[in-house]
C-alpha cells in the first residue's frame, strides 16, 4: 500500500493581468511506499517544486489526484482535502523543508523548534527537551540557539528548518532543493541529516538538481524529462 | 467533517439604503462596485458565508470599502444585518440564528462569548476611565462580582499585555496609541471569550509597536486557544497571523484558501493584483 500516489497530476498557472496560462507540469505519475526516499530530478523550471508545493497545497493542484494514506483521515486526495484537513496534516503528518526560512519574526531558533512541538499539544517541558535534542542532532551551533535566524547562512537555515519539521516526526517529509547553493561541506552535512531521517523510517520526497548528491541515497529517482523512474533500488534493505 | 466550527456565518447581507428597481437587491450589473448610482444604496456585505474553527485565526483581507469592517460590526451586533444567519457552537444557543435573538441575548453573547478589538481604541475603551476600570467594567458585565478577584484578573491581563502596573489606574487617553491598543486587547480578553474579533488592530501603529501587538496576538492564540477573526488590509499581518484567509471585494467573498496558498498561488484576478502589489 503506497503512502503517496500521484496520478496524472498537472498544474497550470493563470495570470489574469497578462491573459496568460502556463502549463507548469503535466502527466506526472509516481508512488512511494512507507519509508522510501524518492528523489525527483530535472532542470530548473521543469516543475519539480510545483509538484512538491502542490502536495503541500501551497499551490492549488488542478489536475489529477494526489492520494495520501493519512493516519487520521485514511486515504485522502490532497488536491481535494479541505483547508482545515490540510492544516491538520501539516501540523501532524506532512512536513515541508526548503532553504528559505519562512517563520515568525522575532523568534529565536530554540523557540521556533519548541513552537513546532507546542502546537502539536506537547507539554512545555517536553518541548524544551526535544527541541534541544533536535538542535544538537542537526548540529546547529549552540551559539545560534538563542538568536534570531534572519542572519543565518543557507546551511544553518536549512538545518533549522529540518529540525523544525522533524521534531514533529512527520510521516511524510518534502524536501525542496535542500542542497541548492550550498558548498560541498554543507552538502555533506545535509546528506548525513537525510541519512539519519531515513534510518528513522521517515518517508521522503526530495527534489535536487545534482544527481551526484542523490547517489546511494534515494530508493527511486524520478526524472522530469522522461517522466519515469530512471533508477530503482532493487533490494529494499538499507545498510 | 472531522470537527465542528465554533462560528458559522451564512448568507450575511447588509445594505445601507432601500434599494430600487434598478439595483435589484445588489444583483444588477448596473452597480458601480457595490454602490447603486440611481438610489445611492451601498451593498456592504453580499452573501458572506464562512466557518470559524476552534483555535484558528481566520484572516480577512480586502481593500478599504470591501465590507470587512461592516461584516465584523454585524457579527458583533454593532450593526443590524439586512438578512443572514450566524450560529455559535454552544449548548444553549445551538441551532439559533444569533441575528434573530433579543437585544438582551445578544448582549449576553457579547459579554460571554465575544471579544472585540476595534481599529480605533476610542470605540473599545472608555478613554476617561482608568485602565483597570475599563477591564473591570467588562468583568462586571460578564457576571463577576468579587472586587479582589476582578482586581487580580485585571492586573494579570495588563501585565500580560505589557502595561506597567504602576500605570493601571491611569486613563487610556494618557497613553500612546500602541498602549491603548494593548489595553483594549486586555479588555477584550477579560471575559475569556472563545471568539475574538480583531479589526485592523495594527493599522496606524509604528512598526515596533505593531510587532509587539502581533506577537501578543500570536501568544494569545497559542496559549489560550481562542478562535479569532482578523480583518486587515495588510497582507504582511495576515501572513504572520492567519492559518486560512478569505479575500473580500465589493462586499463579497471572492476567494478563500490556506494563507500561504492565497499568497503564492492566488486564483482570482483581484487577489493576484493584491498579492503582486505586496512589496
């Protein structure tokens, strides 16, 4: 039973003022099983982010279906779920991570991670403890814990984002170009982070533009150009 | 549906003026925006329906004159609706259209279920009463009778909105705009309302004070789980506060969605214009 099944998905953007409609993506099919990591590759502009943002409903999907096997609602089509259902899923089941930090201003890294837990109804003590664990786990310098993340580097923002998303232990985590514009050293760190997530059994959908990075990391690689899997790991056990 | 709305608004309609044969109750094409040039009737709210769920912040955006504030005033019974229904999820009021209740029942809802923060603190506060007196007034309306208890509650609230307690006996007219707004919020919260209406609460405040008030609102939501309707023409405020957002134009709801979706993938021409104007 797949945890996520994307069928004949397509997305257009209409800009009324220019009287233009653009087809961002069309005819996307893929599915993944619990615990799998699927990587999506393609040129910039090929619609990778569009797919991810549509799954998270930051974009409103307009064609096809995105079936997600929710713990709370059973199988649900994310393209038709109500806004309140989406908010619930974002809070408890589906995480989204990019390099861009879109958070409450005037909030420290530590508070941000704690809020992720508090909004799920965790107690304050537990939130404090788990937030620290997450910040240690994703190797954010303790000097940065009690500062505002505005001035963080790309890599630091990303790791904070990952900490905020993963403390919730989401069932499905969407990674939107987490390595773009990072140097080799930071990329290596991100890779280790993803390996950790995978070992914990998180189902991941990630988009990347460098194939090298994904080697040995993904169970499946979906190519936007051919619209097929170009790589599938044969045995599913992860060493 | 897996949850019940705490407030349900259906087909809220509010017009100023009698209407004529030409404007046909606001359905006619001959209206200029929401104004009938022949009889001068303004259709301020046209068939407005939405749900407010427990613990959420619902954002309402739109340009001035789009009917946002009128809608809030109708919900808070400051204005009578022309037609429409509103239901609150409460065992005593289940299935009763709140707009049809007696004045006394409406007052009781305002005292026990609702809090309101107006854009202009003059509407929400008695400017020549002491700040703590303002809060006590609302507490008395909500049925509190013990002075000690009321004083403790008021102090607590003023402290939580960062009003120094040594100034609690001062009149709000001596305060700055930001402080007045915070006293107004404290007053609105004093009866522990499950539903809070916030009408352009940060408009006209300077940025640092605005930040203060926004942080306070977010904190209230997180800690008390109050459901809020936040009206603002400022998308930055909506982006920071609201989970879901409704876009109003000429008295009607033209679009609704998750706030990030409204901002990143707006569907309607007007919403696109609004979002693209964001600097």
